[in-house]
C-alpha cells in the first residue's frame, strides 16, 4: 500500500489552518488582500474579543464590592484573555507556523514499511478523533453558556458583562448586545478549538515519528544479507537513525517555540477559571440549570488542559523508551566502532524530548495537569 504522504500529512492541520485563516492570522502577498485581512483582524480581534474583555473588566470594577458578581465576570474574563493570547501569539508567529506546516511534509518523516504506515495511519485517525471530540465538547459548552440564561430569564443578556446601552428586551441596544455576545464568545471558542486541537495533532505526529524511529532502531543490524556487509550496513542504518532523530528534535523545538507561551498562559487562566467556577458552584443551591452550565464549562476547561498535557507528555514518555529500543537491536555482533556509536546514541537518548512551559524547569505532562487540578482544589478549600 502506497500512501499519498502530502495529503495524509495535511489531515493533521488543514482544518485548523482554515479556521485560523478566518481570523486573518497568515500574511497575504497581494496588497488588497493585506488590507482586507488587516480590517478583518481588527474586527475580530479588536472589536469582538478585546472589546468583550473590556466590557467584562468594566463589569468587575463596577461590582467590585459584590464577590458573586465579580466571580461571574471574572471566569469569563480569564477565558477570553487566554483566547486573546492565542490569537496574538499566532499572529506574531505566523511565518514560523507556516514553516512548521512545511516541515511536516519533510520526506524524512515519510513511513517506508507497512508497519510504519500502520503507525502513521493510526496517528492520523487519533488526531482526527481528538479534534472532533474536543470540538464537540467545546461547542456543547458554548451553546450551554449562550442558551442557559435565555431559559432562566430571557430578559437578560447571555453573558454577564457591562451593558453600555442598558436596553430592555426588544430594544435595539438589547438586540445588538445579544448578537455581540454570541459572536464574541463564539470567536474565542473557535480559536480555542483550532489552536488546542492543532497542538494535540502536532504532538501526536511527533509521537508517531518516535514510534517509527523505535522500529528502525530495533531493526539496526537485523536485515544485513552477509557478514561482510554487516558493519557497513549497520553504520548506514545508524547514521540514518541519528539524522532522523535530529529532525524530530528540531520539529519538537519548533512547535515548542510557537506554543509554550500561549499554552502556559492558558493553563494559568484555566486555574483562575476553575477556581472561580468551583466557588460559584459552592454558592448554588436550588439553581440546577446554572449548576449544569457550570459543570459542563468545568468539564470543558479540564478537557482543554488534559489533552494538551497528555499528548505533550506522551512525547516525553515515548522518548524515554528509545534507549531500550536500541538495546533490542543486533548490537552484540557489531564491530567495536559501531558499538561505540550505538553507546553514544544511547547516551544522547537518555535526555528525553520535552515540551517545556514558560518556566523551562517544567514541561507539559500529566504531572502538570495533576498539579493544576490539585492547586484548584486547594484554592477552593482555603
């Protein structure tokens, strides 16, 4: 079975890239397109998202003496700030992101054997499943956020923000703010879906390449046709694996440089959101519909942190096992020079690949997810 490698690689990022193009993230060559993209970016980022942040901040300042109202505005503000950081980060790193997409098509990453193709196809399907599942969870949370208030009291706006019109239901100001709330929150939601699922897809792709590398490490020296060709063939296989591993490291460093700031900001904001949400739920008694809204939103926030930490941690976990894969190769009968090369490679592989956070002493993994969950619970207990 021969794969169309380029088209299959595109499935890891094409949908997310199309969503980002709606936000005018990527540069344009033609002047009239550049002008349209600038106007569109100002409309979405400036008017829809940043204006919503400002309205939420004004609401918090106005109700600073009422903790319940502050919490209502604060958990939305933290969410929108995280979305704003993602859009701004992607806009500033748009050329690096395009280069990352091009790097994924490198011929070095193409599977060669049927077993490698199976690993690659499984990774592609996992990427699609994660994207669709996370999108469904996020959209469910978005719909709940926008419709719950209408079910409880349709004379109120869907989001708790400052209303400059102070309009009653049926007035122009009320209708304008209602549509604005829906558009602004949806803009932030779709960017979160695109960004987070893209990060997971790239992490899955890197994990897939590490699995393929593991197969090639295990096969070193096992397919040589004669004893005379053993040393030369093993040396060639070693060189190829070393070069392949350096490509994977370069790709990991590239994605880390693009996403570590916005994801770190997202996790910080998520801690604030989860804490505010837990506090809000503790104050609810008979308001079951509001409690359901909070639970769905809480689940979405935890899913958002979990998928990023899990798939980034999978890279580290798989890279830890590479020295064991070298040990499974046919190193016993190798020439001493090749054994030295294998030992040097094994020592290099003792340093696992990590996707580091803003604090370079920490990385995105399940340990970080556990710490975030525990910190949230601790803050609520105090």
